[in-house]
């Protein structure tokens, strides 16, 4: 009985916010399986520190997600991981959105860790600059500059897509 009460509220947190946490983790890692591993590692850390975490357990869990993701990026810098290439869609069979999403995730994976974390926090999680700064443990100015540089880099990486899309659609006519 004591064991059931020890992590009281964890099951509700995971049931209510688990999907959103997993979606964030997938964006941070670039794949669903790696995202699941990241969420699991963050939940393990939360459970180890459950009695010391007072107040916002989800906030602690989100901070842990971001910190673990940055740790993994640093490891990957030492041991690079190769992501699969996505070929541009050749027919309009409803998979265009899936290809675009995968390509965006791959472009996001090419950004430096801080820029990637800031963009996920600001544009996916809809956090304010101050909230993102608090979660990442940096200044608001760092969040602003990282977001600006990250968006500029994403625009550079995706600039060819618009040209390729226009050429593909025009070729069919």
C-alpha cells in the first residue's frame, strides 16, 4: 500500500500529458523510438527524485527532458548518428505531409543543440522566451539569439524545398 502512494499523481500526469511529452521528445530526438527512450529516462529521473520535487512535477519532467536531450546531443557529437534520407514525394498519395514532417525533423536535427531546444520550446511547446530561458537555464537574450539563428538556419536548409516543389508541380502540367 505504501508503494502505491509513494508516486501518487504520477499515473495521472502520464495519462494526461504523456502524449504531449512524447511528441516533444520525438522532436528533440528525431525519432519515435529515441523519443520514447528519452521520456522513459526522464520519468526514471523524476521517480528517483520524487520526494524532493515539490510543486510542478511536469515542469521538472520537461526540464529533465531538455537536459537529457542536450546530454545526448553532446554524446552524438562524439559518436555521430546517421539519419535516413527522405526522398521527395513523386505522387500525390497523401504522404506529402508525412514526408514534409520527416524532412523538417531531419532539418531540425542539423541544428546545434541549443538552437534546436529553443525552437522546440518556443514553436512547438509555445513557451514564452522567459519560460524557455528558465527551462534551459540561460538568459532571455540567449533564447532570442538562439531562436533567431535557428530559424535562419532552418530557412537556409529548407530554401531548396520551395524551388523543388514548384519545379515538380510545373513539370506535371
